[in-house]
């Protein structure tokens, strides 16, 4: 790419009354959408933009990427020449330098792009600092994410006015799983070269996090964003994602306990490495435990907990269910005869409460909340123990 020629055409264009995009007074300059317009759009004659486009098309290296697609995991945007030209001129105006703008374009053409962040937003689960997880995934507080169109969506920051309107009833995520990829941007005309998305592993990790608290990590949305989006053409246009509105959403945030933070990586890693049979066997109990934590009705919590315990500890023979749950649960996590007896008695109370919830539809006793909590905690401990063993014992 002839950088000197590019600088000359930028300088010429800036002399033709090219101006930066200016939002109206009704627009919110702090919104991601408006920031993107200000950094990638200009006001000027179409003839000027056409002339700059013509010069850029004469550059072989540039012409090869025009009209292809810029892919990130899950999304793709056509690289239209006019959009690249407007971004180039907007960068020159912002930096007061045609050379800096030309250098940014050269980096993009050479493939020296900022990393992508694949984001899996969670509600019902909070962390105070970043936690490293397997598969290069990190768990972070949601507010520590770089701003994007989706973060604006959840923080109720509309683009068309400066007032903070509470216009959506979707809960704001409290944490996020992220996967940073230094090579997450692919420029190609072949859709098969699109980077893969990691929805399945994100869902597995989120479900495993149920064990810490226990808590109710609930996926709200998935999207991909570019870490330093202002450095490349169309970087601010990739921000929308998929919303998971079919989930039961928790109203409470369950913070992860400091005492369990060091276990998160190890247990998550073992969970992802389980053999297929063991993984399938504990998936339903883990899903029902997650539901038990975030259900608002005590009756619903008890029903979900009973399903979790039975699916975890009972096989095809359904005789003497309560006795089997007490015996098998105490043998699995009990540390000595005294502790095993305590667990038996607790599981007896828990299963009785769950049965009462199913048959009467009401739980009004003063101690019901504590028994429910004890049952949920024991269920989480049982699943953790199976994950640590790597299989379900006979």
C-alpha cells in the first residue's frame, strides 16, 4: 500500500470542507451508538468520498478486501468501500493527522487487529474481581467490560436522549464469561472461514458455577465485541448479540464466596473433562439445582430440589427412595460416622419437606427456609464430590 499517496488523498479530502459527525442536542454523547457515529462518520460531499474511494481502489492491497466480509465469532459485516473511507477521514479529523489515519488503515490491511472479546453475560451471580477459568475463559464483573452496544442495552443507556429511561425490564447482568482471541477477526469472502462461537462451553461453565454459593448463574445474552473497536473500520458496528429470554430469571444476586474462589478453576476444569456418561448423569441434577436456587416460591424450590436429589442419587429402582437418598448422600460426602449420621438426619428433613411441598402445595413452617438452604447446600456438595471423583460411585 502506497502510504504517501493515501496521506495525500486524505489531506486533499480534508481541504474540501469535510467535517466530523456532530450529534444533535437530543442525542446522548455517552452512548456507544453515538460514539461510534462520531468516530466512523463524517459530513461532506459525496463527490469527495467517491474520489477518495477511487484512489483506494487503485491500491491492490486495499481492493482485495473491499466488498469482502469482516467476521468475528457469530457475526459478519460487509466491508463496503464508502464505510472504510468515512472511517479513514473521521480518524484523520479526530487525531488531526492524516499519517496516523493511514497507519491505522495499514495495520488493518496487514491483519494487525485488536483482539475480540466473546461475551456470555450472566445475572444472579456476582464476582468482585477477575477469575481465570479453563479454556482461556475468564469470569469478570459485568461493569468491568469495555463499553459496547450490548452493555448500553443492559444499563438502560438509550442513544437518542440523555435521560436515563428505564425502558427495559430485562435484569442487568452482574457478571460475564469472556474469551479473548488475538486472532478473532477474519476478513474473507468465504463464510466457512468465520470464527467459531463458544456457546456450548460457555453454557457448561455457567451451569458449573451453580455449585459455588450455591448460586443461580443465568445466561442473559451472548455477543462478540472488539476490544479497541475505534482502531478498525466497522469495529463499533459489531456489538449486537443474542438474548436468552426463555430463561427463568433470578431476582437475587448470589455473590461468590472468597473462600471458594480458589476452587472455581479446578472444579470447572474437572467438570469439563468428565466422561460422557458421568457428564450426562449430573447435568439434570445441576440444572435443577440452579432452578431451585433462583425460584421465588419455596414450594417450587423444594420441587426442583427433590428432582435434583432423586436424579442424582436414585437409579432405575425407585423403591425406598427416601432411605436411599439418606444413605447414599451421607456415604458420599460424610467424613466420619458422626458426620454421616448428621447428614442422614438433615436429608430426612429435606426430603420430607420436598414431599410436603408436592402433596400439599404449601410450606409455612418457620424452619422451612433453613431446611431448604441446607438441602440445596448438600446437593451442591454431592455434585462437587462426584466431579472431584470423576465418576458416580457404585
